C-alpha cells in the first residue's frame, strides 16, 4: 500500500472519526457540570487536582523509557504556535532529562519514531505517510 492509498482509506472514515472525537471532548468537558464535580477554588478541587497530578506523575514514571516516553514526547507539539504555547515547556522536567529521554531512550526503538508527528524539539513535522506524495509529484 502506498501513501495515497492510506490517505484514501483514512479519508473514508475521517468525518465519522471527527464527529466521534468532538462528541468525546464535549462529554469530558460536560463533566465539569456534574453534580459531584468539586467547585472551583475549593479544598475538594485542590485535592482532586493533586490526586490527578500524583496519578499522572506515577503513570509516566512507570512508563517505558525506550518506548512509551519517547512516543509521548515525540507526539507532543511544544511549539508556541499551538494553543498559545501553553505546552511549550510541558511536561515540567529539566531540559537535559527531556533531551536524554528523547534522544537516548528513543534511540533503542529509533525506527518507530519516523511515524511521530513531531521532531525531537517538539516542532510539528510532515507525517511519514505523506512524505512519499511529494517525491511522486
């Protein structure tokens, strides 16, 4: 299968996927209105926020440093053009450690990362499946 065929297949379900994805976002956003959701700026909200922060940190800490972490970091758009740059310095880990996780940890499965949506600096790049189309044109 070539890139054009893959794009044709993906175009076949793009509208349905987009509808589903937007529906999921609305569902999650509406959870803020749930009767059991903690009110903003309350002790319950602070406790919930802390619980999610600890859970997130534990989850990432247990993730594989040669597969899961590079996948995560190489698909995270850290440019300042996206959502007003709010993800530019996220996750909040020291730059040398982030570099090591991407470049050293990612080296072990280096062939996987040709499919990633961002480069090592977090800038968006052309998807691998679409790169062949320009060569053919």
